[in-house]
C-alpha cells in the first residue's frame, strides 16, 4: 500500500499524485490518498490514480466543526470487501451509525 497525504500537515507539501498513481499501477500497489486539506472540489485523487481516498469530514467538508466524521471513497470492489463492519457509536457530535455508510453501486 502507498499512503499519501497531500498537501501534508503541517508543511503543506504537495505530492505529484499523477506520478505516484502511475508508479502504483505499474507495481500493482493500492494507492490511498488522505485528501483532508483539499476538498474534492480542489483535488480529485481518483482521477490521478488513487484507489482509495479518505477525508476528515470534520475539517473542510463540514466547515463548522460541529460534528465528527470521516469518509473513505473506494474505487474497487475488492477494497470494499475489506470494509465489512461499522463500529460507529452514537455520541454527542458524532454521526449516528445509520448515517455512517453510503453505498453507490
């Protein structure tokens, strides 16, 4: 697995996702991108070769920091099979378990 955070925290270095996507494809490596600091509006790692993209929805997608959540966007069925259970637990400011999964086939 190739795990890339871009831009990085706290230095804001930007990785060449296109080059890393090609490298991961050549070597058969799953590429995961932490896209927390840029919303999908500003950077779309899947279009650059990422197989999985993770977001902290608490920061930039939510904008208000009044809830805690995250998202993992998967592009391959074999990766989806690894995500089989949900351990989200209702608490103040957290997403309810019923809102924790969305699947679009």
